[in-house]
C-alpha cells in the first residue's frame, strides 16, 4: 500500500520496484519535470531511426535520451516525452521571464529535420516554442525561442470515392497572405480514403486560419483529386479549425 498526498499541482516521480510490505516516500521539492513535444518536418526523408537526446539547461549532465523504440521521429509526426531532473537546473527559476537554454542531439547516418519543439514546464505550467537551428557540421541543434512563430498541424482527408486520389503536388496558403507551403509527399500521399498529416511552420506571426487556399499543380499520371476536408490545429494554443 502506498500513500501519496500532494496539493493540486504536486508532482511525484518513482522509478523503483515496490515489494509487498515495503514503503516508499516520494519528494518533489528539488525535482523539475518537463513534457517535450517534437514535431518532425513533413517532407520526404526528414525523419530518423537514430537516437535523439535533449538537454535543458545546456549542460552535459542534463542530457536525457528521448526513447526511439517505437519508430518515433518519422516525417510529419509528433512525438511526446516526459523527462525528469532530480537536481536543480542551473540558472532555472520560476520567474515569468526565464527561458531555458536547450540543445538536442541525434545519432544517425542520414540527416534529421525537426520542425519545431515545444517544451512544457510541469512545475510552473509555462510553455516555450523553439525552432531547431542546426549547428554546422554537427548532428545537434540549438533550440531558439520563437515567440512569434506560427506552427500548424495540418490533416488532409482525401475522399474515399473511386479515383479520388492524386499524384499531383499540393500546397496550402493560410488566410490568403501567408507564404505558400508545399506539402511534398514523404510517401504516396493523397490516396483515396487516406488521411495525410503535415507540419507547417512560419517564422512570422500568422493569424488564426479563417480560410485557406489549396494549390494543385495538375502534375502526375493521375492528377485529378477529390478533396474531402482539411483540419488545421494551432500547435501552440491547440485551437482547431475544420475546412470542407
């Protein structure tokens, strides 16, 4: 039997076997807890099968491996991890202006292209959005805070009508004034009855989508396309819009 008492925002972490008759006492006073959401670019060959690690506080001792046992970090995917530090993070505090310094590493033969990383501090309920900036000739990224970035998760549903899919190139424009984003396929996208997901990132603020323009270049042997609907989710605030 384990008795755990905490206030409404207390977080306790245990990583021990508990046997019959034993007791365990958990403390959270010195612990820091973060949720890390990694969004990999949706373009072909952007994913990796290699190992990925992150440090919050920019110190080697804070380096944590992000589990890649479940085919994580595939192109267009979001992967979420919870990491815990049992010691204080240097220069960390709960003041609103504090922004952690963060690095991310990967170990793979090819290149990996993370599009955006969002870190949520469970101790303070704060959240930061980062743009990965690759360090030259290294397999590591410095994460740059991007307060003004706009990041969207786009789900495109193709009609299940016979012949409804397309081999053409597809792009999207949000609100008519944002840059065209090509949704280059990482596989055979836009097939009849399929749902295809993409991450699009703007380095300038983009208003919440009120309308979208879909661009279709008519290329390929089977160019005609019957679009079902598009669902756009703002990665930062979770607001979702459906267009059909």
